[in-house]
C-alpha cells in the first residue's frame, strides 16, 4: 500500500516509521473528525469507486484533481495573478501583455495600452474550471479524447465542474480593482449559453458571450486564439493573461515548425522568461494538451541519460 | 499525429488550419534555424529514440521534462520565491515559515525568528534539480520505482541531472541578498558527496552536508523532514521553503489518518491557503510522489460526475 501510495524517489516516500510518527502526531493534535465535519465538501459514498469496471484513475488525474500539491500550485498561481493585477492596475503600463501582430518568438512586441480600460484574459478549461465530470467519464471508461464527446460535455456538463483552487477569490479581487475579466476559450460558440452557465455556476462569472467570453469561431475561424486577443486588445489594455497551455498566451508557440525542445526553450528563455508570474500566469495541467508530447529525444537531452550500472535494461 | 500530439479538450487542440497559419507566421517571422543555432542545448541525435525497446515516454514525464508549460510553471514559482525572499529579507519577520512542534494542520504555529540569520530551505529532487537520467532509464525500460536502483542513481547519476527552470538564477539572487540556502532532501546521508556534486554540478551550490545540506538519517532517523527543519530553525530564521510535495513543508501532511480529499482541503484551505507563493512555494511534479494516489472517490467528488448521454460506458 505504501509502495503504491508513495512511488518515486526516496524524497517522496516517507518511511513507515515516519508515517507512524506523523499519524500519532495527527491523532493526538489534529482532531480529524471535527475537521472532516468542518470540511466544505462531504466525502463521496465509497460504493463501487470504479463503477465495477476495474478502471483506475490515471496518475496525472490523481495529481491534478486529487492532490494537495496541485491545489497548492493553483492557489499559488492565482494569488500571484491577483497581486500582480492589483499592483499593475494602480500604475497604468505603457504596453499590454498581448503580443502584437508583428511579434515573433525571437523578438516579441506588445500591443500598446493607450488610454484603454484595463482587462485580464484567461482560458477556461483547466485554467478557470476543473472539468471533473468529463475526466471522470474518460477515466472510468478508459476512453481517449473524443471531440464529439467533448462537445456533448460542453452542452450537458455545466454542473459537473469546479473552480480551479484560488480562482474564485482572485477573479473577485481583480473585478473589485476595476479590471474586466475576459475568458478566451476554444469551447464552441454554439454552446456559449452552457459555457456561460459552467463559468458562472463555478462562481467565476459574469461571462457574457461576445463581451467577456470569446469562443471558437468567434472573430477568426478555428481554434487560433490570437485573433480574439487582437480584438480584445483593440478595446482593452490587457495587463495579465492566465492559461494552462502556451497557446493561451500566443499561437506562435503552436507553430508546427517548432520542435518540442525549442518550444520549451522559447517559453523559458530569452524575452519570455521574465514574463512568467509577471504578466503571464501558467496553471499546471499534466492531464491533456500540447505540452504532453514527445519521444525520448524530445524529452531527455542526449547528455542527461543514465543506465542502471546493475543493468536489467530491456 | 495531431490527434496524439494534442490530446484533451478542444481548448488544447489547435485545428490543422490554426497550426498551418501559425507555421506560416513562424517561418515568415521567426527565422527558426538561427534560433536553433542560438539555442543553449544541441538537439540529441535521433538514433533509436526508444533504444529499440518500443517504449514510450509516460505522459507525466512528457509534460514535466519536455513541455514549455512545465518549464514556465517552474520559472514562475522560482521568480516568486526569489522576489518574496528578497522582499522579506529587508524587513525581518517575527516568525519563520517552519511549523513549530506544537502545530497541527488545524492550528498552525510557527517557529519565531528572534535575531537568527536568515535562510531558505528547499527540497532537492524535482524541486532544485530534474532527475533526467533516472527517469530516462525508468521510462526506457518501463520500470517502476525501485529504492535500490534509486540508491545506485544517487551514487552514479550526478552528471545526468539538470536544474529546474529558474532555480539557478533564483538561488544566486537569494544568496546575493545575504540569505543562506539550505537543502533538505531524503537522499541518503551515505551518498552525501555525490548529492553535493549533483547540486553543485547543476549550478545550484554550494551544498555542504551538515551545514547547507540535510539528508535522510541526519538528525532524526528515516525520511521525516520535520526534525531537520526543527534543527535548522534553531540556528536560522527560515523565511521561505520550496518543494514539490507537501512533506517538504510539514510531515503532518503525510499523516496516514489523513484522507486524500482532506489532505487537499488542508493544503488549500484555512490557514495554509495564503502561504502558497507567500512563504511556501510549490513546484509542480506529476511524475512521482504522495500526490499521485487515489481511487475514483478520492479524486472525483460524488457531486461532480458525468456520464456521456450517448452512453458507450463500459
């Protein structure tokens, strides 16, 4: 149990004795039953946790939706987003954080703010909300992503989402600071009412299609988000953006000509390095997206490889 | 290719046309070849990327070690860590961010600073360094975690690690601000020389065992990190901590009596919510650790589930 409960390097595996000590400390000092009563959400009923399918929850979903670690990471990003927006809103910046049409990854140029009202832009899925219901269905039935099923989810799943940790308080504080919150999502324009309901049901609204919510096929066709960013930037000074994928910041990161290692280098090097946490805010999402690609050469640099000296290699 | 390249909801899947547009933009404006030449690391040789085993890179490793998204998330966390430490170091706080022996998750109490010199504490594996070599071997050979193999890695893998994005510059700036950097790892004390070499080889040193590096079996036995935090807190005012697991902040989060949902609630609710990004800094690691656990009831709240109305369930 402990073996599976604590995979990974020793740093991640408290010894049985350590757990025993911690358990004693907890039972003595914590008063868990009271805390459970005080907890915001009732525990789900443990009947057929896997629906009788024998399915298991994929590790990335366990981390993303179940761990305190990912919850803390989301809170950390949203508190930084909130603090940055409130600070920057006081002293109007000359430039927005939206790349201008002439920008490249090598030489970024940003849309100027002028006297435009202030706004922030953020993605919806796994940035503002957690798609718990969809991922539950996908994990329980061991399905891979299906665009048509996702469209049915957009139409019928609004009640089965939750806000990302920290998002509700951060967006409220940002609006209280007089900054407009605009969502930029690749959900379908045809399902705008249900997406408004999902966002507002999670406590993250208001979201009004065409005003504070931009969707796929709004303005430009398809899933490119730059045309929507350009349209919003014509009316607003966008002082911060948040997303779980680089395409939530610029479509240039989705260029097919960009290798996976170069994509990581551009995102973390040169001109963009100082933007993270300082205008661009990344939410960690290992469950899906263009960041989840790559063969051994893409992921592991040739000079950072190791073979167990005791062998046992395939 | 695109199908597998962009799994997940539409928000994560730029259309072919969007990619084509982005590709044109890139080829016209970017001058990739020059950028590749300018990139800090040579591309690995694409010979037998999977060593001929047919193995594939697990999704969590693709995200963690290959994506610009995870690189940006790490940079964001380290820049916030650096800025926080420099700010707090100017105005000495009354309390450290290390929980006192009397603390519980419900009622945290922190070790006072007095006139002690300032320090930060951080974990090593997947906090300061990326264990690229070990994970490469594990993925290539489709191995699960093995404590003995990990020990061989500690002894022989020092050259096959890389710093986490943002770590080198942040730790340098923190030391320049007069704050001591102390590592708290569950690597083995017997391998202290090799762990010092791994940290210093990655550009993150100095690390001196017993002074600025604490390891498993130092002070208390086993993997509990609280005894080492207590010992360091007796000599230093610890103004910030960084880690990829909740046990890098307090062993109370590893209490066996704590359910997975309650562990997430304690980490993200109540007294701890405001500490993330404000004294405690989380690095996202979906590859291993105690955050990667849980059945369907642990991970998906009972009131946030959805079944595809078109059925097709197992």
